[in-house]
C-alpha cells in the first residue's frame, strides 16, 4: 500500500510539474503569449539569443544555420518565426528547449551539517539505547521541507567523523521534496543500531542529504532566510531501562 501511495504521489508531482511548465496558466504558455504580445519583437530576439548561445546546433538545424554569426542567426530566427508555416514548429521547439532549460542541467551543493552530539544526559541515553536487543528496537523517522524555489531528491545519512573513516551510522530511503507540497515530505522510519545511536548522542557526526536537484521554479524568489528544515524523532519499541 505504501509503495502504491508513493507511486501515486510521484505521478501527482509529475503532473503538477507538467502543469506548471505547459498548462493553461503555465510558465511556457505565458512565455509564448508574451512573445506574441510584444509588437517590438524584443522578446523574440531575446529568446533567439538564448537559443544561439546554448542550443543553436540542436534547435531545428535543418531550418536555422548554426555556422553563422549571432546577428545573422537572430535575423534568420525572426524571419522564420514570422512565417505561418514555421511559426508553430518554432513554438513547439521553444517549449521543448525551455522545459529542458528550466528542469535539467541544474545543480545544488548542500554542505553536510555537523551535529556535535546530543546532550540528553547519560541516564536518558542509556534508557533509550539500553535493553535486550532481542526484545527492543530503535528507529529514526521524521519529515523534511523547503521554502527554496527548487524541488529535489534527497538520500540522507548520518556518517561518523572522517577520523573514523566515515562509517555510515544510518541511511534513509531516498525521497523527493517540493516547495509546492501541502505538507513536508515524510522521512520513512528506518532502523538504527543502539551503538550507532549512542555514537550520534556522544560524538560529532555529519548529516549528509546527498541532494540531486530536479526542478527550479523561477517565479519564486530566493531569499536569505530560506532553507531546508529537517525534523527527526527517535522511536523505541520494547522496554525502557530505568536507573532509579
């Protein structure tokens, strides 16, 4: 059931992204409308310059010459666009290449966060991590959200200090985070060994998100106060160790 739910949510995310780019109120639809509404032709020339700079070898090479100067290319581009027979073909190509420009070739570098132990006191630590391993279990779970204008996939992990060789203490299943989501993305409950949780409590550990940027929302601004918020909780099943 959870797998079907994840697949359904992924399908909805894809549909939202498609609607955002190409739907009736989408970004690309607005772009094409802006080109047609600009009587001066300045918007079309701006698009032509972008195509020349990044895509001239791929963008309708059978109609537009790639081996010419920028000004010659832009003049040919505008002349083709004004021809009714070519107009729709160029519009379709603009939409295709603009979608690539907005959703691929993007990168985001998220530096690992160093957690300098968790001061819960030895009694609380032992109460959580102690007990018969055959009768108890420990796990971490939570959620993650962002107000950055990007969508990304993440594969978080807790890793020990480099001096220890970077041992992985716990690795969570990958998931996708979107700033358009109604609720934070869920971090699936994942088991962790008592000694690994003890290490997190007592020593410096690195939290790496291992992020892969998937989409960018250019109608949303970047701000200094924006970021990624991660909430994690510990769950223990079985008895607690109480030192009274």
